[in-house]
């Protein structure tokens, strides 16, 4: 069988071991140390816009802490983009709050400003506005942040950015992860850069960062003995993992360029194929890292659907995946409220497919992808 072509696999740059070895030599084998501090500093410099970063064990942990810092409590509502991975919504349940899911728009596949406004107007009439709105930059494509931030400001609702997939993406020249009151990043093994497992909370307040660090290190009070006045968590990133991150930051621009090259490859591959559309920046305001390249397939035009395509790639040991199943369609969230008259997310789920997008994709890999696709066309 041919070697595996993964959807998005880790891609080391070569200098990660230097930072890991430094940690061993200095005996910083702990959730603190020079690599943690350095990684946070590297991210702050890259993001700009007065960003302040706390390195944590996952993007999910970061979102959980963000909701706690915003004082979201049991019974509160939090609006969340429905077209996303479950990790965007699960932390809402962690704090006992109720998710309300918002549909997508067709340009970026992200939260629809019209649906968000409708939902907020509905809750305003009922006198129960949400405690936060979680916007996701799906597959690295920036959401329509101008409209979304203006709507949240109009209703005085904190906006949280789930930029787990969008490090290296920007909107109107501003980096994703710097628009909201807080944002989260992910460095999971499949992300554009990785720390094996890891994430970060991005804020503009040092107070919020220190609060996140306090909560992420078991909420230990200032006392000579172990004293705890509130529940804490074991969420701080280790100095070893942060060392991987420091090395990865050195090649981040290269990784973005490589993913954008993959996107151009797919644009070329499908340019003359009616019924297949590639998720693409809708205007010059949007700059996507194209973490994952994704397509929609109109089977009535092509004669095949996304499952036919996925199975054909799988037979050649090439990984493809359907788009995220919208959260309001998930069994665990089936009783949650949902706003979206056009059901864009549902339509995307039924017709969308993510294609191999790793920055380590080779020309030979791309040739195999072309060969299998051409077989499907026959």
C-alpha cells in the first residue's frame, strides 16, 4: 500500500530540540520556565496589537478559563458558532451555561452577522442577553470581524475569538486572535504549528493573564501552606512543550506559505470542474492561513458526492474528512437553541470535504491526489 498522506500532520522545523535540550540541561521540567516565558513572548510579538498571552495545555482549556474570567455561570447563555469542532462549545457546558448556536454565512462559512443580530434582538426582547459570543475562524478563514464586533459592541456583549485554526490569518491587516476581549489559540498536533498538545489564552489585560495563570495552576492562594479558596485547574503548559513551540514559531511564516501553496494547488485542480467550489478568501480584506483546504461538491452537477470522493482517496491511503458536523445537529446539544433561517451550516456539512493540507505535503503527494481525483472523474 502507498504511504499515508495525512490531512494535516505535525511538521518540525529542526530547532525544536535545541529548546528541549536547554530545558533538560537547566532542569526546567515543569509547567514554568524560560521556554514558557519565551513562547508567550514570541506569540505576543507575532500577534501584536498589545496582545498578552498565557500558554496553556490546550485551546479548550483556554476557552474554559476565558468563560470563568468573564464570570459565566450556571444557567447563563453563551452564543457560539454552530459550524465548528466540539471544543468550541464544550467549555460552555463545563461552566454549566447553555450554548445557543448561530448559523454560518456562505462567504467564509463562519458566524453569520445577520443570524447573530436576530438572536441578540430575540434575547434582548426577552431580557436575557448572553454573557459572551464565541466566533470561530473556521479552517483558518477569518470571520467577518467588522460586522461581528460592531454587533457585539452594540449589545455590549464580550466577544471571544476561537482562533485555534487561524494563527497566521488576518482580517483587514489585523491578526486573528486580537479582535475579541479574549481569544484562544491551539497547538494540537494537527495545527499549523504544534507543541504536541497545547494552547494559549490571548488577552489585552495583564490582570486577565494573571487570573488565567492562577486558575491554571490549581488556584493556590498566597500562603506559606497549600490553601485554596476556589476551584483551580491543571492547565499550564509545560516548559518542554513550550520549547517545541519556540522552535515552531521560527518557521510559522514558512508553514503559512506552504498551506497557501496547497490552496493554490486545489484551485488549479478544480478550476475547470463544474460543481466543485473551493473555500477561498472573499476579498482582499481576508488573509487565510488555509490551515485546511476545503471544498463543496454539488453531486447533481458532478455525478459524485463527497463520500464517493472520500472513499476513493481512502482506498489509496489518503486522508480526507467531511466538514465539522454543526453543533446544533450533535446529539449532545440537540436541545439547545439555534438561530439561522437559511441553515447554511447544515448544507455545508452535507456537501463539504476537507482535503490533505499539511505544510509537509510533497509534489509526489500532490501527484497522487491528482491521479485519484482523475479516476473519480472517469
